[in-house]
């Protein structure tokens, strides 16, 4: 992965999306003084069957903020799109473009938007992941065009931002680059996923710590197998030149 950037914006559909692998790379980046902000399109309110969506949203937002803090991220924002039924289109692109214009990142990060997970398991990907990932790619271009969502410029005081050099897609089955990860970042990534205790408890009978360790280490080992044997977080990288 390129290192010549200072500010990144990570845009994903749900609380916990980043913690299933990308958080280890984020821990490496923040330890080097790079700035990373999170934008969650939903609050994950449809993610726990035994919790009413309003309560679930409260719990999962709190877990996400604690999770981000474990890897050195304090700027965490949430949009108001509905979990499970995110609609790909201008409304979502507008919200993401607005965040890009406000934060002015060099790198934008999202999570796999392809139909399946490839080497991580050929499971069908969710509609939310597919919609958000594709919209991120489109919104990066929108953010630099003053004639798209121009009300953000006229009324919101934002300026066009065409400074996104790279878009990185975590957990993509078409990975092209990787960020090597050391032991300290691995432990911070484990702590980050562990913060999603309510969600993990609802998801599996495993102890949260054991579940987190198996998920995070499996992802890093998958990266190592593809990128020279060293623990790594793989990304599909788009270079905008």
C-alpha cells in the first residue's frame, strides 16, 4: 500500500464492518501519525434479532465509537440510512461526497462491494455492502465536481475536493496491495473487534475474545499467504493518478 498520504476517510455500511480485518491496518496507520476518520452509513439497527432497532442502534453506535478508539480513531460519524435496505443512488452518493468535501482525505477506504468474498469464503455479499462500496467509488468523483451536489457548496460552505488519490477496498477477492501488520497493531485490532460484544454475543456461541481472535488472525493469515508470508491486510487499490 502507498504510504505517501496523511488523511483517510473510511466509509462502510455498518458498525463492525471495519473490524473484520481493516482495523489492523488502521492501527498501523494511526501509530505512524496518520489521520483516519470513520463514516458509518447506518447504525446497524437491524443487526441483532433480540433488540428493538432503536435500542440496537444505541448499543451498536456506542460499541463502534469504543472500537474506533481502540485503533486510534476519534472522528466517527453516522448517516441516517436504514440498515438492511440501503439504496444505491444519488442520495447516498450525496452524503458520502459531502463527507469527502468536508474532510478532504487523500485516501478513501471501504469494504468489499463484489458479489462474493472470494478466498474469504464464497458467500453471497450483502446488498448494503454492495451498495455502499459502489457508491463510495462514485462519490469520490462527485466530490471533485462543483456542478454535482452544488448546494453543498452554495449553502453548506463546502468546496469541491478532487484530492482523493487512492480508493482502497478491504476484504476484496481481487486484492492488489497490502499493508504489513505487526504484533502491536494486531492486538489493537483484536481489542477493536472485542468492543462489539453485544453484536458478537448475538451472532455466535463462542466467547467474544476467542471469536475475535479467530476472525482477525484468519484474515491476516490470508493476507500473508497472498503477500509474501508476512501478516498483512490486503486491499484492492484504485489509483486515481
